[in-house]
């Protein structure tokens, strides 16, 4: 019965975080401690080893965002991303992770209770960019941020929820996230799109999802 309850909680976590595009449920063997109610994102390294971006609770009870590299026969290798030493509440509403070439990881998160969208590059040991960049600081709430990489190109997309109109923004980098162009409005919708995902076709990224009439091309210029 306890095992079934754990599985049910993990499924709930997956449903709540699938809009991230890279989100996955917690490890079934519970070897990677995390708050069940907080989001978790997942990617794979060049050897197809899973790498998690998640909230982690340390032995002293404090929580921070971490990268956890989990090889099947070893304990998770945990690298701290934030150093807030937060309490029991979730530190971020949304998380996303994508592999950055052979050097490390692109990380994206929205701190809980803010409309700020933060981005950082990590090489698996420390920030490559310090401090984390702010990609969205609008007054309207940020929803469903996503990240996509194609070679050295990186796109970050998010929705800003308005009273009547919802704006979809994209920001682009051509040097693996070192520098970013200004955020651009790429679409407006009356209803908030759902199940957003970034897809690639013939080396062109598109934003797709329910509520969009057709996939939106994410141009670099």
C-alpha cells in the first residue's frame, strides 16, 4: 500500500510538471530525495545518463535547487545551483534543463512568488555565468517557460498571463547562452495555450501546443 501511494504521488508530480517540456517524475527507487510537490526537470548527458534539475532537501532541512547526475550503480552526484538555504516551501514554480554541447547545462527557473525568469549555465561543478541572468522581469505572471538548443543556438520561450490577452515571448542566443537578444513578442492569444513544447523540423525550432492554431517558428533574427 505504501509503495502504491508513493507511485501515485510520483504520477501527480509528473502531470503537474509535464508542461516544462523536459519534466520527468522522480526516480522510482527514491534514491534522489526531493519534495514531491515541487517540480523536477530531466535531461540526458552525452552518455545517456540522466541529469535532474530539482529541489533537494539537505540533511539540515534546508532546500536549494541542484543538479543531480544519477548513474544506476552509484549515489547521485549532487551539485548546488542556488545557495538560498530555503525552508520547506518550493523555491521555484517552473524548472527546465537542456544539455549545452560538451561543457555542461542550460538551466531555467522561475523563483516562487515572482515573475522573474532566471537562466544560468553550469558545467556540472559551478556556474559558468554568474550571477544568473534575468530573462523575464515583466509585471505579468510567467507561465510554462521552455528551453531549446540547436548547436550553439538557444531559445527560451514563455507566456505572460494578462487579464484579457496572453503574450508569448521568445529570447534568442547564438553563443550558447553567453549573450541574449532582446525578448520578442511572437504571438498573442485569448486563451492560455496548454501542453506547450518546443519541436525541431529541418533545423528550425517551432513552438507547438493546444490552443495555438499552428506551430510558431522561432526565428533567430
